C-alpha cells in the first residue's frame, strides 16, 4: 500500500512524500520534481501525523481495512 502527499518547505520548496507499507515495514521516500529520482526521507512528527490522517481517511472508503489501519498505527515509533 502506498500513500503520498505534497509538502511545502520554505527552504526546500515543494516536494512529494511517499510512504509505502508492505509486510509490516514502512519505507519513506521523497521527490522534488516530476523528473527527479526518489530519495530516502526521514519522517518528522508532522509527516507521521499526516500519514495517519491520510490512512484513516481511506478506512471509510474501504481502501484500507480497520485491521490494516491498526497495523499502520503500530508502526509509529513512540
């Protein structure tokens, strides 16, 4: 499962963040333009918050099951 969104940073500009969940692991990547490569991204607290909001919004539309959402919430470090 892949969830992505756009962030704006005054220094770095606009970039896309993509979180991929597969097999109980999560991989974070970012890219800054249409024709640039994906780079490894270290998520901030705001990224985790946005990721959980985006994942939660997919549960009522049945794109993610409640069980999958709980598994995603468990991935967040304390």
